[in-house]
């Protein structure tokens, strides 16, 4: 939180996103809650760590600078946690991998184009809504 050079609202959006996931999906679609929170925790978390540590190839969108390495980490971690989530909820393997691949691409795209820290809000809510819609 204090290691960024700018004012960061990511630590505010993170618990807000989790609270909204619980509010919207806890009773009706618990799998959407799990999927959205896991992508936020693992995908977005690893994207930041890998991007900061191993990022060598960067792209910018306005004033936002991201690394391809971080974006790849976002995709891979999201794909893994989404596929495992679908498998744990006893979806067929082909469907788990397909949904995991599609949703991981969407999560990585949101992370790549989001403004500043809004990805902490947009990623879990979008993934949660798409999982709830898909099932």
C-alpha cells in the first residue's frame, strides 16, 4: 500500500469488491463469489508482484504503465484458479478449462485497460457476474 509512488485506492476497492461479491452472490451463486475473489487475490496479486519483480516489457495506457510479464501472470493465475474452482464445483473438465480460459482472458484484459486501481473493483465483480450468468 505504501510502496506506490502515487495515491492508491486499491486497498479501499479490495474489501469493497469482496463485500459486494458477498452481498450479490453469497446465497444464490456461491461459485461466483469464490471465482471473483480468487481472481482478485491470486490473479491481480501475482500480476503486481511479477510485474514489479520481473517486468521488462512495458505498455502504457494514458499515465498507467503495466508490464506484459505482469499481464501474463494475471492470465495464468486466473486461468488456474478459475479452472480449479469450476472443477471443485463438479463442472465437466472440458467446461472448466473452457470457462477458465475465456474468463482469464477477460480478467487480464480488464486489468490491462483499467484506470489506476479500479481493477480491484472491476475484475472480481465482472468475473463473479459472468460466472453467475454462465451457470
